[in-house]
């Protein structure tokens, strides 16, 4: 492995390091249109509630808006429309090969609700 490949792999794993980012990417990769940020927060809140976690949908939406979505946008994985408060999946490159596995290791029963 070259240094560049190692750096790319580190970046990909960093993007997948937080469960919110994993689930956002998984959800968006299954949908072909822009998704409302509130919808993403609700998806995560529903999953967290099932797992006995205590974050509110609003708290999750704030974390997505200020921390997780900008990080994904900076990596050119998603596009964010801050006026419309929507997010769209753009590209993952090699990230796809890790994404499904990472999400299912987190929660084998979790499925992003479809259109």
C-alpha cells in the first residue's frame, strides 16, 4: 500500500467513524433524490430509540447540521442545500465497499425506510 492509499483509507474510515455519518450515508445511498435534514434526523432518532438511546430528534438534527453533514460535504460525498435544508448523495468512490458492512455491524436489523 502506498502512502496515498493509506491516507485515502484513513479518510474513508474517519468518515465512517461516527454512527450518524454511517447511517446518513447508508440512507442517502438508497435514495435518488435530495432528502430533508429533518427526515435524516428522524431516521436516526427512531433507530436510537430502538437501541435505548436518549437523544431527541432535534438534538440529532443539530449535530447533523453543525458537525456531521459539513464533514461529509467537505469530503465531496454529499451536497447540502442550506436554504432548502436538504442533503443529496453525490459520490463515495471506494467508500461503498465499507458502508453497508459498517452499518450492519452497528445494527444488523436496521434498514433505511425506502420511498
